[in-house]
C-alpha cells in the first residue's frame, strides 16, 4: 500500500461544516457521525482518499441548512481511524493535514457538500526561511510559558503533562497544537487558521493567550481547557 503522505494532496473533497470546531494541521479530531448526509460523506471519503475538509459555520442557527453559510478557509484532514457502529453511525479520528481556501463548491446532487480547493503551502519548520525560523524560535519560550500559565490557572493537574508534550513539538506544530487546544471563541481560532505566515500566527497566538490569561484571573473567568 502506498504512503498517503508521499502522494499529492487532493484538491477536491467533501466538507463537514460544524459550528464549534476549527481543525489545524498536525492535530487529531475525534468525530461521531450520525446524520444520514454525513454518513454518506464518510462512506464517500473512505471509498476515495479518506480526506474530509473541516469548515466553520458562520451561524450556528443555520447548522441544519443544506447550504448553510461557511467561512472560506478550512483545514482538510485524513481519516486515520474509523469504526462503523451497528446502527450505521461512525466513529472517526481525523488527522489535520492541509489548510485550504474554497475555490468553488460543486453541484453534484449529493446530500453532502463537496468543493474544489486551493491548498495553503504547509512547509515544515526546517524548510522555512532563516528569518522565519528565528522568529518562531524566539516566540517559542513565550508560547510555552503563557500556555503553562493558562494551564495552571484553568486546569492545574494538566500543567506537567502539558509541559512535557510541548517540548516534543517543533515550533510550527506547537503553534497549531496550542491554537487547536486552547479554549477560545471559534472566530479567534478561525483568524489563526487564516493567518498563512507561521511567525505572524505565533504573534497572534501570543496576544490571544495573554487575553485568555487575563480573563482566567477574573473571579468569573474560565476554569477549563479544551
């Protein structure tokens, strides 16, 4: 069997709009699929290259609409684990791989939505220009410190494993993992997803973490992380 990571990433795939999830490259998303249209989407993806594009709905109130408004940038993931339940529902594990911009939505008459996408470049850390690598390395200690501070304020028991986990990630994966995992309004996460430059992404994330820390210090502040 060929290695999917060595093959060109597809630019045509089904999309799964949700009101409360923003996927990032290098992160894992468990999904429970129960609606008939998304069962069909899952079966179509598994019959092909196992890719599903996650996109954020613009309005939670319209989540059930057939063509609900969505943001134009999402993250495509590949199904790495799947299990179908006896009643036809699916449990999936999706691994985020490529950010994309919707080029056009296809009219295929299927119950689920499918698009053609323009893929964002997703260079590895070692492939970045020297200036970008240096900027990310400078930001890394601040990102780790602010994330740990937020963790101690919201879920103290998570601080030690969080610190250990962050040390294993390169700077790009660290930014994506924090952006995906931190509890924050989804529109803020969407802004991070849409920021193409990794160094600019880290600067935006630092500001977001500072705000979350200040918020968590309030008596009524948030007390948990995703």
